[in-house]
C-alpha cells in the first residue's frame, strides 16, 4: 500500500511539474497535459521505467469509474435541463468531435506531405 501511495505521489509530481512548466513559460496548454507529455517522453526514452509507476497507475484504472461518479450524479440532477436541451448538447458534441477529427487529419496530412517533400529534396 505504501508503494502505491508513493507511485501516486510520483504521478502527482509530474502533474505539478507540468503546471509549473506551463505557468513559468506562459504556455497555453494545460499543465496536466504537459506533465503527461514529460512522463511519456521519459518512459519512451527509458529514463523512467514503467515498473516504477505500474501499481499506482493500476490503482487509478481500477477505481477509474469512481472518479466520474460526481459527473454522473450531476447528470441525473440536471435531468430536466438535459431533456429540454439534450439534443442541442449532443449536436454540439458531434460537431466538436468531427471538427477535432478534421483538424487532426489535416495537420497529419500536412506533416506527412512536408516530410515527404523534405525527403525528396534531400535525395536530389
């Protein structure tokens, strides 16, 4: 149990480091995302080993639904609001998802095109 607590604290430290990094450099990306990216980079490069965090991460995964319980209770409490505006919210969510897909796919297409162009230019 102590090991799980320490691993959760390490995960929280990455979160706080990301928040500090975002605030210090005035980056418009949430600090929690930056913390996850830092952790991801350290895991991929092998600087930080997965086994140092696996039990803490499994704890979060095991009790993941518990963290969404307040959201579910709020949705039930706002039932009349959702029944009258639910379709509008669903439409907004669908449009947002497709806008995200479109933005991501266009960025990836541009990136692939740029990489292919750079490879072609360097070969000739």
